[in-house]
C-alpha cells in the first residue's frame, strides 16, 4: 500500500520555507497592528493637553482624528512610489535578492517604534516629522515587505501550487491583524494608561523575532553569480526594466498581463475605501470592533477555503472560481440594497469572504505570466498602482462624503458603485479570459521548466 509522507511532500513543494515565512509575516503584521494602535493613541493624547482651553481641545481632537485617518501625506506617497519601483528593479537586477526587501521594513519599523517610544517617554516632540513621515516614506511601510514576500513565494512554488501558496500567505494578513488587535486589548487591560508608551517595546520585540526567523530559517534563493552592474541605477535603465515586462512577450501575454494588473489594482482599491463606506454608516465606536472581527475572519475563511479546497484539491480552474466569486459579489450587493440591517450584516460577510479569493487568484495568474527574474518589478508595479488608485479613490470619497453618505440613499449609491459598478467590468474580463484561455490557464498546465510560466499566443 502506498503511504504518503506529509513532511517530504511539504519539502518537495517548498512549503517548509513558506512555513517559516508565514511565522515571520505573522510577527511583522501583528507588530504593525500593535504599533499603529499606540501611534494613534499618542497623536490623540498630544491633541488635548489639560492646559489647553476646552474649546481648542475639541478642535485638537478633530484635527488629530483627521491625521490618524489620513495615515500619511502626499509627499510620503510619492517618495514611497519611487522607492518601491527602485527596490523592485534592484531586486531583479541583483540576482533575485528578495530577503533584503523583507529585512528592510522590519528593521526600519523597529527604528520607528523606538523613536516613538523615545518621543513619548522623553518628550522628543520636535522630531515628529522624522518618524511620522520621513522614515515610513523611505522604507515604504509594508509595501516593500510584500514585494519581497510575494516574489519569494512565487519563486519557490510551481504552477500547480502557486495559487495555494499565494492564498496562504495572503490569508496570514487578516489573521495576524486580529492577533495584533487581541494583543492590544490585553495590553490595555494589563497596563495603566500613563505607562502606554512602554507598549512600543512590544512591536519591537515582535519584529526582532521576525528578523530572527528570517535570518536563521528562511533560505536565500538569490543568484550569487549574477552580474551586478551599476547601470541599473540610471533612470533610463530603470524604466527599461519595467517596459521589458511587456515588450519581450507575445502580444496575447502582454495584453493579458496588463489587464490583470489593472483588475488587481481596482480590487485592492475597493477594499481600501469600502471599509469606511460600510463602517461609518452602520457601526460606530465600540461596534467597530465587531465589524473588524467579522471582516478579518470572513477574508481569512473565504481565502483559505477557495485556494485549498476549490483550487488545490478539486482542481477547479482559477478563472472559473473568480467568475463565481464575482457573481456572489453582485448578488450579495443587490440583496444588501433591499435587505434590512440584520440581513445586511450577512451580505457583508459574504462580500468580504470573496475579497481575498479574487485578489489571490489575480495575483497568482499575473505571477505565472512572467519569469522569476521579473517578479520584483511585477510586484512593485502592482503595489504602486494599488496605492495610487487607493489615494485617488479615498480622496474623492472623502470629498463627497459630507454631502451624501449620511443619507441612506447616498450610502446605497456608493455601495452599488463599489460592488456592482466596479465588479461588472472585472467579471467581463474573467469571462473573456476563461473562454479564450481556459485550456492554458490550468493549475496543472505543463510549462517550460526553466521559466515555469504560462505562454499565451
């Protein structure tokens, strides 16, 4: 009787390396949740000091809330875009070096939390801009981390396991965010209010653990024999690195790649703005915790189920899964419009359970259209487009927020735009791709061994 060895199977498909990467991702993402919670607390605390008259205190609280909600400024975004693009090109041109992209955000997050601790404990308020804007802009926050992680996961996977691996690492994000939120709640219970600045030591410890795991357990997959010519630093060579993503391909592959990148940006942008759309209208204050838990659990369960059961075990075509999920999107949105608030909660759970699935599949498909030497550039483009569209849509949303979102009709109009208006074009793309390339885009499609990519004519 044939006996399957689970350990050897995991090693053969590269899951042993991914397990360590998941552990590091959990530590890092949980630390971001803890850190951002106490950063927001620090900003709010400074906005309302006891010596300030009561009326000005209210203005200060309002201004601090605007600062917390904005999270960043325009200059930080533009610096982040440039750094992310250069980092992606550097990673590819220097022998597929992915680990430095994972290291850098963790190290600089430790520096940022250390400066926050020093600022709150020793009153270094004159240096706020250093750790509020400059440092986050230079290391691009979590974006560079995810460029490195997604490129690394794609490298160590095959066509057959790519969607599953992407789904597992993406599902790690909501789960670790929930763990971070739970840790924050426990810390607030156990530590007195006046000692909150010491809580910045917790994310520092989590990030040190992440560094330890990556340094000792995650294997370096880079090519040490590559020609690291400094010409890549010149602007025209950096631009050429990105245009080569589409230039050296068959016409069909280039068009499909561009369309899928745009689709993923729209999907991520929708997640970035629909949180405010739903939460601000339906839940307030403490109820936000319930909404966040529902959202994160729905994303986690939906992603894991679709990639493990539907894609990996049942071998259902990824495009067919995406088509089904988009249909669920539209059906849930229509039901949401006509349902009572009690049933609207169930519709929201269905919608969020579909979020991670579609993003995972689109991310997996795009990574299968480029060789591993171009994964850094591909993920850099995706991250930058996601951020740019999110900034534009959220800015436009807040511009019209005061006018229509306080009314039920305005809320439903925005909801319809996000989940029906933006989903229909994406659904059309998936249907067309499935009708033309369903025999090519299979999880077990034979590909050229050295490239391990889809070839679309």
